[in-house]
């Protein structure tokens, strides 16, 4: 029997995650995962295990970034070079990281990940004038940075898409609208593997996943439209808050 409360709670969580995904160009896992662990019990629903919460999060990220990617593809800021190079680096890195996960001290990698996230947070506060001339992207650098982020993310099991935003802003000096447009596509590419694995492992309960996904798909485009109209400073502030949340999650 379908539980109406479950549908409403999952729909609201999906709406929140999808909106944030579109607004700042990330997967939304930073918000979705803790929400899935904390909110259902407050409404008298069973507590999800970490495995199920992780599986549901992967499904939300996959479909919300897919929805955002379809809209991003139509944007004038869409960059095939940026997406293919950094995206491929993240995919290769995350796959290698998943293989190495059992061979490396996860606590050590957690520390490295926290350091990278702190560096990303610092980058958010560095004022850089976006390049106004024809943007030339260093493909090797894109692949390398994507690979490093993907490698650490794959070992830790945490998404690294939020780190891409300050990197693209500061190192590549890209304008915020271009960063948001393309980072959500990169997040989609990097989410494919995790979603497929969790689905095959049976960690994605369909009754909970459907309203979660529906909310994400419907509100990701809205987040993108609003994101294009709000000041860069507000978008940077939101990303900074999400990075802090990620760091706190890894510490505790």
C-alpha cells in the first residue's frame, strides 16, 4: 500500500534537491542525503539506512542533473569542450577511486577531501575578473583536475561536483552563468556510474524514488531559470554554504 506521507515527504525533498541543483549547478546530494536520514522519522516514517539513503540520493542526483543537462544543452553558455574533458576525467578518476577504496585508509582520504573542500571554499572568496575575450580551455588541465576530484570522490564515496565550481571560477576564470550551466552537465556524467551500481545492488526502493525523482525533474529547470537572474554573489554564497555542509558531514 502506498503511504501518502512518504510520497509528500519524498516529493518535498526532491523539490528541494532539484531546485538547488538547477540554481547552482551541482547534484544536490549535499542536501538530499542528510534530508533523507533526518526528515522521514520526524513525520512518523521508518528511518532509512545509510545504504538506502545513498541509493535514493544517487537516483535524485542522476535525474535532477539529467533534467538540468537537457536545459543546459540549449544554453548559449554550453561548452562541449569543457564538459567532455572535465567530465571524462571525473568518470575515470571516480572509477579508479572505487577500485582503490578497499586498499587505502579511508580516514586519510577523508582528511585529503576535507582539505580540498577547504581550498575550494577559500577559492570562492578570491575575487577574479571573468575572461571577457574568447575563452580558451586547457584540455589537459581540465582532464587532470577532473581526474583528481573524481579519484578522491570515488574513494570517499562523496560527490565532488561542488568543488568544480570554484575551480572553474578561479583557475579558468569563467563567468558564473557559464560555470553553472556546464557544471550540472558534468555532475550528470559523474552520477551515471553511482546510480547504476546502486540500482543493481537493490538500494533504490521504487515507491520512495518516484516522488523524489519527480520533484527533482520538475524543479531543476526552475532553479536554473532563477539562477540566471540572481547576482553571482548570491550563487557563490549558496555554494559556499553547501561546501561547509559537506565538510561538516565528512568530519562528523
